[in-house]
């Protein structure tokens, strides 16, 4: 920041008609005349459209011609137009942070369409406020950061492998870190995958072979990420491989730690022998079909209940798939699925569901208020559609349990400073629009670590997370915004108020000095810290107290 | 690539809207399913991207050979160009992404539901427009029969005036009687507060689409919750086969819909919809939990219409040489979810089957990754 306090402040004000959007409801000449009377204003211009090419050129010409060192545009919203006007300033060699906007359209002419006089008065106040702030603006600069063009993918299941493969194919170096001794995650425990109808081992083998053939990807098995420091573009990640620790530089980190199947201890007589889980059934099916002739599968065991409120998305498909495999092994096998809602969404799942019915799989809806009772060699269930209790013979009972968060999800969450939801799954930046991002730049998410996912979805999300990460990796350098917070080391008393409110983990407590410090790279300029700080030690550049108080004073000036 | 003319120069238009204000020609608003009107120069909705107006040449007076040109005179940015022509642009690219989306199943094909015949049976997308603050009723759940009645009332007012001037007593009496009845109807049935949502309209139905459209359970629950937030006395019944709340937070949302917003989930397929003489739809359905056939009179019925492959996809697929599945969705392999049958051509979103918003957004990024692999390696990655 350069101090140019002594320099004479020369403000240029550009007032936009926005066609008739503003000029149709406010008296423009009055605004122009008024702006000329404001302190430090040396030039005022009305434009038909300030944002049009000619409007932009008028700004660019006026800056050198009138020796302007501050620019105010009174028009629409900075949300859409500030970058355009800032770059006009920049092109005329004026620091873009010496620019201010007054939104006299959305906040004035549009809401006071039938009150020309009052609206015009209000617009004057808004222009005066912007001018008052502009006079107190300081040059700010964006920090340029170098980038490590390398990625760390945590978790070597299907989604992590897909992410690593995509980044490797794009030419970026990848460290793929897997806790177990081989890649594959949950897929290692599966038998046949539908609808692809191939052994899970073949799918895994293909992908693992392509990964080992890609010289950009380094696979670390029996390894764990134990530490991650830094920020987007510049992480230092510690990988513990067996007993050795390695530190690698990485620009981005992808979280693909997956999920694990719930073990239903104490539920429906689970014993691991005659009452088993799907993973245990898959292990049996790998060795040939189990001897049982009568199989009952129970859905929603430990999910959609008070303890775990969510639907685990993939258990219905797993049950339908295994029912098909049991029927195909021997069509005389009787398979019954006790369910609440069959969640066979989409095209392929519904096809699979129908196929199982064609093969003779029987479906019985049960009421969660009257849970099925598992007996020695039968299951009793209240048949909702018939309105009575029935007993179904069952030598084998299979419980469909949900995927639950990994035990170390909380560790990964605190290590990377990214949040979890109430069920322990990672919480994305926006549930609809940013499903694979976190609020923190440089960290991405895919697969069942986010929420239970099918193979199709896990592959797609892995590729998607790679795509998001490549946005950073493909850049030569990153620029931070000039609008960042700063904490005055002299007056900060280390109360930690700012640390608690910062949503981006950008402020840390420096223990030896007992003060808080802002990491300007992580800071997104929200101003939460500045508003919270009791001693006004935290300030937001571009929105300093001095600037805001000056605006408030103008707002109440007559 | 063919680019259709919009008769407005996009780089000049500032979307100020002065043209539409002055345009003399009113056109039923297709975006709002004809529930209101816009002008012959228009923008679908305020936040549309790109923020540029378009002339509808099938209604604009200039294109109909009549005198006008008001918009060109009004436009201060000089953006109107009646001479604009279709443009053909050649693009040399390494990869193509098909993201052509879906279209709504035509519910008139299910004649027993009366869509298109019964005014108060609408599609879920029409319901979205009614609930939208920027929609034809500004978010108020006015019954479509009332919207029609209000239009008729305006017309009758004019006719009555004319009949009075002409001393046409016979018609005057008739008009006045109709007006009185309509006004009573509007008063009695202005707002729809008893709503029925019918799931799987065209989906999971062997006559039409065998597949499940994936997202309709959630949008019906959402619309019912929003209706209740807007009008607290609203009662909603959701007629379903399975409530497929498979996404993150979806099951919790469904439970909240029942506990907090009082939605009633009724397991049963609706067989037929009729209406009484005040345009109240009556649904006949089997309640499978009580094992009885029942009927219910409602203010309005919302059909969760299926996600259908767009009609234009066949010529596109033929041109690109990509395979479609039996439903006319772009065919992909479950383990290579973005790849079509042609190397270098990828697809994402509902073009390859019904998907909800987060999965579509995730897939869009994935398709971009596959395309980037091709672009960045000069095609070597196609081997993946």
C-alpha cells in the first residue's frame, strides 16, 4: 500500500442514465449539478450507458485529461459491473481500488419509480456517500502467488483413482495416497457389479493397471496423509508411508476417503452367520452361491431412523443386484426383499428392479413402526398391503445397512479445515451448485466421502473433482483480491473473536505474541473479523472504519 | 454451428427493457405456459443469461408485413436489427460435449388425467412458474381457472359497456348474469389451498417411460412446502408409489415436509381425474395402505411429469454418430459415465438420463475433465 495522503484528491463522477431505467425516474441534471458541488469532485459526466463501449472510453479519457485520481460511477450494482469499471480505471493507469460505485438504479430509481423528487434526493445522498468514501480510498494491490502444479488425492477407491487418472491424463503429477495395502477401497469387497455385469475385480484391475502405467501418478499404499499446511496453490502435505514420512508440495488436495458399511451389531439378530450383511453375502457369492434356499433381505437397517436420519442411496440397488444373482444362481431360490420405499431411481436401476421382479423376487413393504422380527428360520413381518402379519421361511437373512462416514473423517476434516455434516460426511461448498468444492479454495471432494455414491456416480465425481482442481493447476499464478483483512499487531489483544467468526480459516492465533494474524491468501474479504473485533484492530482494506463512517455521516447529512 | 437470429444485436443491447415497454403486440408467454402475456420483443425472465432481448418474428408486426418499428425507434443503444440473418460458424474442436438436457413428458397423452382439458390440472413446471415471485401471479397460487375467469371478466366488462351504449338489453342481461357468476367463482375459489401432487406421470409406466425420472419426488415435496410457506392454510397430498429421497439431505427434507409442513403422503396410484361443476378436480385412487379405492376433491392437481429425451436428439445423434439407448437418452457405460460410443464426444446431465441438480453439476465438471484430457494430450487420453 502506498501512502499518498498529501496528494490532492481529484474525483471524477460518472452518472449513468441506464437508458430510461434511471433517467426515466430521476432528474439527471439535478444529480449532475449536485455532484459538481461535492468536495474533491473536479469532473462530472452523464452517460447514456456508462457500461457501453463509449461510456468506458469516456472514463478512460477523463482520467488523464482531468488528472483524476479517484473515480465514482453512479449506476447499477457492483455485483455485475464493478469489475468492468475497475478494469477501465486500470487501463487508464489508475489503481482499480481507487474506484467506488453508487447503486442509484436497483436501490433508487427502481424502488422509487413514482417518486421522482424523493428518489432524486435519495440518489444525491447515495452519490455523496460514494464520493465521501472515494476521497478516503487507498491504493491496494493484489498478491501474486506461485503454484505447485501437483495434486494430492487422499483415498484410493474408485473415485480417488478416477480423479488421479484424469489429472494424470491432463499431464499433472499426482500423489495418490491409500491407507490399505492396495488400491480399490470398497470395490475390493464386492463380487459382481451391476448394471455393468462384470466382476468388480476386473473393473479394479483395469483401472489400477492404467494408473500404474501413467508415469505422472505416484501411488502410495499403506500410507496416510498426516499433515497439510499452506493454502491453495501452495500446500505442503506430509505423507506417512510405512515408517517414512515424506513432505510433498501440492497445489490442490482432493478428498476421496470414501465411506464404510455399518456393521449392524444388535440389530435384527445379526450374527455374521445366518444373519449377515451384504458385504458378507458378496464374499459368499464370490465363492459360489450360498446353500440357503430361502433368503430374506431387510432394507433400511440402521438408516432412515432416529439415529441415522439419512437414506443411504445405494442399498436398494445392492439388494436388488444380489437378489438377481441369487435367482440366477438357482431359479428355485426364494428371495424376498422387505422394504420401505424401493429407491431404484433413474433408468438402469428401474430396469434392474423390473428384471428382479421378472425373475420372481418378492417384495413386501413393511411399516417402520412394526419392524420385521427375525426368528430361527423365518422372518415375521406385518404385510402392509395385505393388512396382516405373515411369516416367511428364511435360512439366510441379509441386512441392508447404510454406508457411514469413515472413522478418520473427523481427522481429515480438522487437518484440512473443511467441514462435515451432522452425519459425518464432508459438507460441500454448496449442496446444489458446488457439489465437489469446499468453501476453502484448493480442496475438492468426491465419492462416498461426500455421500454414498454408486460406481457410476463415484467415477463421475472423481473426474469432476479433477476438473475443478485443474482450474487451479492450469494457472501459472494466482492473484489474491486487494480487499483483504489486516490486524493491527499493536492493538490486538488476542481475544480470538475474529478466529471464531472467520468462515475460511484464514486467521490464526500466534501464541508467542498472543495476537491474531490474517493469512491474506485465504482471506476472502468478507469483513466478519472487522465487524467482530472489539478494539477495531481488525480492519478490512477497502472498507475501513474511516471510509464507512464517512459514508454514514454523509447518509445523515442534510 | 448454426446460430438463429434474435433480431437484436447482443453486444449493443443493455437489457434496459424500453423496447418491450413500448412494443404494441402482446403474445401469450410461452415461458409461463401461457398463464400471462409478454410483448413480441421479450426476455424470458429478468435474470436470463445472456441478458439480451429477442424479437418473436411470428408475432412482431414488422415480420408480419405491418407498419411498426417502435422498438427500433425506442432503443437508444441502437441494438434492433430486423435484417439480422441466421449465422453459420465453423468451429475446429478436439472434443464435443452433448448437454442437451430433457423435455417434459406430454401429459395430454394420459387422457384419464385430463391435462389440457381440466383447467386446474397443471404440470409441476407450471406450478414452479405460479410459485415464482417473478412468475405470472408473482408467487400467489391463483387457480388457472381463476386466471381465465379474470380475463373473461375484463372482456365482459367491455361487452357490458358496449351493450349498454347499444341498448342491447338481451345481451346485457346475459353478460351481467355471467359476470355475477364468474365474480362469485373468483371470490370463492381464488386461491388453491387444497393441492394434490401426482407422482410418476409418464414415468414407471409401461405405456410411456419404464424408467424412474429421479427428481420428481423431491420437486413435488419442495413445491408443497413452498405453497404452505406462501399460504399457511394450504393442505397438500402427495400420491406416490415409492418416495425416492435418495440424495444428501433428501430423506430429512421429506420427513420435515410431513412433520413441519403437514404434507400427507398417500401411497397409491391415481386412476382418473374428473372435475365438478366449479372446476374442482376430483382424483380417484387406491389407498394401498388402507386397501380401499377412494376419491378426493381438490382445488388443484399438479402432475409430476416425466423427464423425456428431447425430440431434437435423434438428428443430433445421427449427425454425430453417437448411440442412443432405447429411451433416446445418450448411451453411456456405467463405468465410463461421460463417454459416448464415439471417442472424443462426451455427454452429461439429463441428456444421458434423469439426474438431479447436484449430480448434473458434478457431471458437467466430469465431462469437462474428459474433454480437457483430450485437448491437453492431443487425443492420447482417448485410450482411457
